[in-house]
């Protein structure tokens, strides 16, 4: 497929300190609509801190940042929560599914927070389960399914509101090689079908090298 790139995310000179410890030292990057970008680097390079800021879970000390042309940090807390719910999806190393809910209910939660009816949320969630081949697990709770299946359900949850961009922090770090490869293939399949942007922090070199671009971080800087 040929892509005509348009900028989805733009960050310029982001810095972040915790006390006297400088974590980010002037990070600039752009991510295009429909692009998969991987970020690699040793532990302590600042990758997770950067991802938390890009995902609006933390704020930079300095620098400018937009998603889909909007500076999320100019919004009120309530507006930011709505923006995050609509525009951004998250996939973490540990799936963080709620154990008391079954698979389809876990996927529905962000949609219902957005105000979508229970019926429509369930339809969207089931459609995503079909895309990842887990429709027969719709009514299983997390402790009744495998780790690879749980992570695919977490991906569905990240996608249910059709966000512009998905941030993934070591998404295959807790999976064996077979499930990790299946998850990596899933990201690229979903990009083809849904045209979401993905920013993936990973130590998995195979996944990193499959991305459209691989960025290296070292000591709080892009190198």
C-alpha cells in the first residue's frame, strides 16, 4: 500500500526532570497518520517517560506538542480526559484487563466512557474480536484465556474508540516468541485495515525493525 503521509503527532524540544535528574533532554519527533514508529534504547534512556508524555499521562517541563493539530496540555482536565479517550489508545506490557469482566466487556469500557450506548459498544467490541480471531472468547474472563489472547484483547480495547494514535509500551515483553510474533503481525494488519498510527517502545529488535521508522534513544536524547 502507498501512503500519503500527513502529520498526526509533532513534538518539539520536550524536556522532563524529576528533581535534579534530567530524563528527557530536548526530544523532537513527528509521527504521520497511519505510520508505525518504533522507539528503542537501553533501560533508563527515557523511552517510557517519553511515551507517557506523548500519551498525555504526564506533562513535559518544556517544549511543544500536538496530536492531530491540538495541544492537549492546553485543555482543561475534563477536556483532556475526553481528548485522551477519543484520540489515544494504550497497550501496556501487562494487559491490565479487569478480572471481574469478560473479554467483550473489557473492550467495551472505553466506548461506554465516551458515551456510546451499550448495544453499539458491544457491536464495536465484537467486530474487533472478530478481526483478531477471538470472537469465541468474547464471554471468557481474563483468567480463562492465554497471555497472548489477553494481550490481543487489550489491543482491541485500545482500538475500540478508533483513536488516531496508539501508544504501546513493551507490548510483547510478557509474551513467548510465538505470541509476540502474532502480536507484531496484528499491529501491521490493523494499520492496513484501520489506518491508525502506532508508536511502539520495545526491546524486541525484530518488531522494531519491522516498523516504518525505528528511532533510537540514549540518555534522554534521540541519536
